[in-house]
């Protein structure tokens, strides 16, 4: 579900005041931006919801990162927090420098859940349809590092249903954090990537349409810093939604997720693009074109 954000957080995302049923292309006024409502994006959009940038944008949220990419691809928003693989699929976009959703090691919210204790025993994998970067990452891990390719099936994020006819299931976002390891084995994808490559991984970055001049003054890095100053508040708001302790959510936002596009993130991104091209997931592997300051 897509809507214009108004304020409070409810039922797994932000409570929004519904605008028009179709998100029209912005031709003036406040810039329109889109982002997932998962916890891992909350510090990046807090400023646009509650902080100093609250009255400078119109923010669209959707639980599926893939939907945000589609909004940007259709020019229905000026900028969006987009799965990084989509940089090579959406024509004429630019990337906001310095800000990302990534991980140096264990990310916790992007996992492969399996009946098997060894991924080399996996024959069939169900892929969460709401993800695109993570789908590409899973395929690269199997093809490049494990040396074989299982069968793939696209699915909604329902673990019991996904594992009914598959050996493993890719789950992302808040649903991944709620999975219990009682009856399944959980493989953290950022941990696997670090193990095989020695570098961090970028899952998403802010991207903008070419010519979207009205986003230049939003200062996405400043918005990130303001949001990170309210991590305790964000964790308190999400605690009843995720059913996880507030302290655990603070650790997740402070240690598991990296919001700064540093050298380790850049090296990981360049390698990811190189391998995605090698395995024909993307047609080219050009370097990022950044938005001019």
C-alpha cells in the first residue's frame, strides 16, 4: 500500500494520510520522495516526518523497496530510497552521495532461512518478491561462491508457505527480524558476503531522476544525521510493532546497519556490480553517477 505520510507509526510502518490514488509526477512545489517503511530506513526519513525537513517534502512509504524503485522508474516521485541493483535498470538516475543502507557484517534483516544446515544441500530457493538487490545477492552467493545454482521461485514473504516446497527462503526487512531459529537455520546474507569477499555490502541508496532540481536542497546526509540522533525514539516506536526489545532495536540501528557510504561500502558495491554483470544479472557495471552538490 502506498500513501502520503502524515505522522505516527502504526502496524509495521508509518501512518499516512491518504492523498490521491495515483501519485502524480512532481512539476513544482514540494519534492516527492519515496522510501520503504522498514525499520532500517527509519533514521533516513525521520527528519522528513518529524524533524527540520518535515514541511519540505511529501514522503511516500511502501513496505516493499521494489515498489519505491517502480515509483522512481515511472517518474512518479522525484527521488527514492532504491535497491542498489536498480541503478543499472532505471534510465537516467543519479545517486545521492554519502548515504546508504548497508552493513559491514551481520545485517539481521536480510536472511536466507533454510531447512538445511549447509547451503550446499539446498536445491530449491523461494525469493521474497519485495526484494531486488537481495535476490541478486543470493544468486551471486550460490553461483560465484558456492559453485552451483539451485532452482528459484518468486514468492510473498510467508516463511511456512515458502518452505513448503523449497529448501530455503529469502526474507528481507522487518519480517526477517522476527523469524525464530527454533525450527530453521538462518543465514545472514551480509555475513556471508563479508566471509566470501572481505568487504561490506550496500543494499539501497537514495536516487533521483535526472533533472529533479527540487531535491538539491534537501540535504539527505543531514537528514540521516538528524535521524540517527533519534535512534532511541525510533526504537521505542517500533518496539510494539516488531515485538522485539527496544535495546535490541537500538543495537540493530547502531551496529548492524551502516548508513554512511564509506570506503568499505564503496568497495563492496563495486564488487557486487562486477559480479552481477559477470553472472548476467545486469547488462553493464558502470560506476555511480552522483548528484552534483
